[in-house]
């Protein structure tokens, strides 16, 4: 518990000081985990520029096709960011195949900084909670607590994460 608390305090400090390894300020609504995984809600065109300046080379869009605004692939290409669409449904339970699709992209990043986003950061942070529980062996409560600092703020999504982790 103390380790988790210290990790959270350090994470909050890093988020407010600089943009993960750069002297750039952190764009509003972007959360950083261990200086190489960024999570956020829906981007603006300038967000791609800011993320590229921070060294991000991979973007994973968790929004469903009808949520995508249309500029994302162009903006990613313009800023030399590889764009992936890996939708996680807004309705119903979190699905194993959707979570695994994001996991596969993250596993192949070979140390590159990656940005995972959706409309509000809730699906991105939900994926992160599940990822932490699966890959770091964190208990569900600890993974969810960490994810809350990364944008998980809807109780409905917390419930979905708990249900997903209980199924595994």
C-alpha cells in the first residue's frame, strides 16, 4: 500500500512538472504513466503536434468509428506518429478481444512512447487498470486506484473494470 501511495505521489509530481522527459508543459487532459505511456481524452489537431514534440511515436485511438472526428490519421501522419484504431465499446461489458487488441499494439512498441486515448480518458484508463493487473500483478483495487489518477473517473467504468478482472 505504501509503495502504491508513493508511486501515485511521484506520478502526480511528474505530470505537473514536465511532459515526460522533456521541458514541455503537459497538455491539458493528458496523463503520463512511467514517462512512456500517455493517456487522454479526445485530441485536437494540435494535440498530435504536442505529443510528437514529447517523443510519442504511436497513437492508439480507442473510440468507435462514429466518435472519430476525421483529422486523426492525417494529423498523426503529419507528425510522424503511427496511428492505430482499436475501438473499445462504450456500451456493455469490456470485451476480452478489444482489450487484447490494445495489448498487442502496446507489446510491439519496442520502447517507443505511446499515447492511448478515447473521448474522456475513461476507456484508456480502464485499459490501463486491466493492463496493470495483468502484467504487473497488481490487485484490482490498486490498479483501479492508479487508473483513477490517469483519467478513470466514471463509476460505471470502474464497475466494468472490476467485472472484467473478476472474470479473469
